[in-house]
C-alpha cells in the first residue's frame, strides 16, 4: 500500500475538515450525561449524520485550486 502523492495536503481538503467536525460532534454527544443524550431525538442525530455524509461526498467533488503545488 502506498500513500497518494498529495496525502500531505489532506487537512487542507474540505472533506477532511467536515469529517473532523463530525467526529468532534460525535465525541461531544458521547461525553454528554445519559439524561442529556436521552433528551436529543435520534431522528436529529440521523439527519445530522446524513447531512455530514452528503457534505463530505460533495466536498470531494469540488475542485480546490489552493491544493495545487506552486508552478502546477
């Protein structure tokens, strides 16, 4: 297995930032007391997960010219 040539640019990609935000929200939810977790409807969590998933996929499809190396 070999890393992609632009693997060092991964944190500049919007999809990586969105995925990081999703992980942070999940970690926040898990750290909440059970009483607070029970107060949040599971439908909201499912909708948020879907929004994040679609956002990550969309961000992969968008051209990001700032990722180009100088001179390319």
